[in-house]
């Protein structure tokens, strides 16, 4: 989404009215977080909407209700007068005797600690058939503890599985995840970095969790660098990475 699309398709008005489809709403929220011009337009429309809502009782006894927001439909003349008054107040030159209006709408900003919260990577225990290698046997035994939520308890078995087969990227990825979930951030960083630098199916998710490890250590630039690589690759975590980058940049 770009500024031209926002203007052409009345995105802001539809967003405030609660009529944007979910996919467009997500694209718009991602755009205005990074676009100062569109954020200013949004704040202007929000400033317009507040006085309209304040006149609701005088103009209409029964407002139209939507799931997330009230919308008051006014006669064109009244609505135009309110819009003109608000826009005039926001755009007219200010003086010492008439201070500029203060915006009351503030974007919620998550802290770095909140952004560094880790969700355990999903794993489904397979049906075990045939002869297993020692590495596979240790891995499956460790993952039974993982799926039960015993992340610290899974670590020894995952390390044993890696010792038996250094190419077991699944074991190393989940080892890094367990270390991260158990509070061993330094060890998690090293194991996740090893997987993220490879070409296994776990590489992209390992890079995502590596960015979380960097955030836990308050290494914002390193986290942003990993997320930028995810976004550039265009994989399953692309959108999640772009949104996380935006949150990190505005975090206090």
C-alpha cells in the first residue's frame, strides 16, 4: 500500500468507519506506522470524528453501530461545517494567543522486553516407524519433553542427538529454542545462528528466533539486521518480520 492508494480508495475514512476488509486493514496499519504523512492525515480525521461524535445526541437519537466504532451520519451541511472548522483549526497559522491543538491519539508502543517474548516453535510428534539412528532416537525422546512444556528437560537429549549426528539441524534448532525459552540467551544465540546460516527447512524460523535472542540482549540493530534478511527472502515469516521491524523502530 502507498499514499496514492490511501487517497484514491478512501482508506482512512473506511478504516475509521470499520469497513475495511481485514487484509486491507493490516496493510494500512503497516503503512501508516512507517509514513508520517499518512499518520498526520489519520490524526486529522480522528480529530474530526471526535466532535462529530460529541454532536450525536443533538442530531440523531439512534446512532448506527458497528462492531468496533460508532459512526454518526449527519446532514451534509452540518458535517461540512464541522470538517471545515476542524481542518481550519489544524491548518491555520498559530499565534501565541491561540496555541495549536494537542493530539490526544497516541500509537501504542510495545517495549523491547515485550517484543522479545518468545513463542515456542510448533512441533508435532511423528509416528515412529522402522529402525532409528541414535541421533533420531535421542531427538524424539527429547521432543516428548518439549511437547510437554519441559524445555530445560529437553536440552540434554537434544545435545546428545547433535553429538551423534552433527548434521541434525532439527535437533540444533529446537535446542536453540529450548535454550531461549529456558533463559540461556548466549547459548541460544550460538545454536540459532548456526541453523540460520544454513539451508535447512529450519533456517528461516531460526533467524526469527535469533532476532528474539538479540532483542532479549537489547541488541536492536542486530535484531533488525536478521529481520531484514527474513523480509528480503520473502518466506513464510516475511510479513511478521516487517511488522516486527516497525515495532522495534518505534519502541521506547
